[in-house]
């Protein structure tokens, strides 16, 4: 799959893009979790994760496929929020709807998970096609080779869809103020 990063000759900056993406995500999680309570230590851990991610070419490939999708999801979400606010939805009601855990967050996380599954299939899809034959011959099969089988990915998608349906159907009624 050709991404706009390849089309615009930004592929020369793959290392920098991957490093900044991993550093930003890990640092944001560490700061939000407030587990260590030390910004410098959080930055050092994020720096280490970002540097180590550069050493694995599969991680670099995964992130380079994931970054364009990630920004498309953020832009669509931002435009949806702006569109609702342009139609008259007040900011306080928007904060109320998005502030607490609810269907929006679950759907968003489900969509991000689905995009990650698509990206994993894009990267490892061709490598897993002979996993069943390799296992039948007594060879070692990696977890990734099993997970990227089309049947397994379809089963995971069905399980995720069923789990989200059960979550939405069993949750209590939405409280309106």
C-alpha cells in the first residue's frame, strides 16, 4: 500500500517520524498515568522506547503504515466535532458527551483496533500463508504467522463485533441532563 509518506518523498525521514511518534505516544501515556511522577524519568523511558523501536524493521514498517491512518482518524474526529458544534451543539454538552466513558470511546477504540489489525495484515499478510503447512510438517510457527491468517483475522473481527454489541446492549440507559 502506497501511503502519502512515500508519495511525497517523506520516506527519507522514516526514522525521525517513527522516533517522534513512539516518543510522543509513550510520553503521553506515562504523563497521563502519572505512575512515576517525574517528567525527566518519563522522558527517558519514552526516549528508550523510541530508540528501541528503530532497531526492529517490522516495528518501523508497522508505524509507517499506522501513522497515516492515525492522522486520518484524528482529522475525521476533529471535523465531526467541529461539524456538530457548527450545527448548534453547545460546548458544554459536547464535553459532557465526550468527557465520560461511553459509546463514543468504545467505538473509537474499536475502530483504532480494527485499523491496527488491517495494518498488521498488510505487513505480515504474505508471510503467514503457509503457517498451516509449516505446522503440519513439524516446523515452528510464530504467533504472528498464525494471527495474520485470513480465517483467524475474520474470527477476531467477529469476536470484537460481538463483544461491542454485547457491551452496547447490556449497558444501562444513557442519562441525559
